[in-house]
């Protein structure tokens, strides 16, 4: 009887101690750098941020699980932001290789709408940035003045209005376009970037959101045309993936290492 009593007391003591160390994490955690986590009792979370140094908005949602009294693990609802490619291959009479990509945007309805030309699309062929190898394919718009046009067609120069623009062509690396290659290749993928449409008053140039398509291992030979459709969900650019990401809980403080900022340690505090 005495032995059973001791076992019971020990069991109750362990239970009470474990309960006392089980700190509730439900609530809103924020820091001065605009990171915010909201943890709900049903083991779901929402994350959002607006990074002041880059003016890039981020958000996420998903599930959290507690693995010990001071550690939780986050799993986003979306864990793969690689964009699939739809490819059609055919032969042509041209002796070169032609690649035509068609960027289809699924809009994220918001205050700022993006158009096809707002996206910078860079092809990577055999792991090489094709546009770096071809600087003539500029990402700057081609602008032609009335004076340039008159001279190009053999007319007298326009000396009265030298800066008047008569033609502006979008840059080739924005949106949908075609390129021509002079030799076969075996692999292809694209990187797609967009700049946040935030009004900048500080003079700081914002960074780009960046996504990447899947890599195609497909042999392409001279005289072939490759049509590539890229169906792009615009909201995916802002989505931040947490894939079994560990966060530490210390009292009313949350410690978060941001992988997008070289594992910078951020300390968020429970809003009361």
C-alpha cells in the first residue's frame, strides 16, 4: 500500500510539473521589423510581413505542432513554389532553334494589378543565363525619337523637337517573347521576377520577388520550335514557405530565424 501511494504521488508530481511547463502559444507575436505570427488553438497559423529594407510583402499559412515545451514546427499549406511548364515541340523550316514562351498570369486581385510586361522572364539553357550571354537582348525598352526615325528613312533631321518619342517597344526579356539559338541543347528552365508596386518615398530601390519554373531535360535540335506555356499564379510570389521550420518559444517571446535574410534572428513578442 505504501509503495502504491509513493508511485501515485510521483506520477501526480510529474504530471503537474509537465503541465506547468506547457506554455500556451496562442496569440499574436510581432516585432519592430514588421514580422507577425498568429497562432490559433486549432494548430493553424498565419504569417505576414512587410520588410522595410526591401519593400517586399510576404505571407504564409498552415499548421503548427509542438515538439517540446520550447519548440514548435511550422508546415505551410503550400510547400512547393516551382512553376510547371507546358511544352509543345515541333519542326520548322528555319535552320535555327526557336523558343517561344507564353506567360499567362493568374492575377491576385488587389490594389496593384500586374501585367504581362511587368514580369522579367530569363531563360536558363544548359544551366546558363541566356540573357547574360546575349547582352543585346536588353531588359530596357527600346525608344525611338521622331528625329531618329526621320534619319533612318532618309529624311531631313527634326531639329525642332529632338526628344519627341514616336515609338516605344517593350524590352524583350519582359513578358512573352521568342529567342533563337544556333546550337542544340538538353535542358531548359526560366526564372521569373517582378518588382513590388509599392510607392517608395525613401529612395531605396526595392528588390524583386523571384520564382523559378521546373527544369526540363529535353533534347532540342536545330530546326525545332519549342512552345512553352508558363501559367503563373501572381500571389505565389509573395508566399513564404515554412517546411518543418523550427521556432523557439521563450516565455512571451518567439525566436524566428529568417532564411531569406541569411538566418537573421528576429525576436517577436506576444501582443497583450
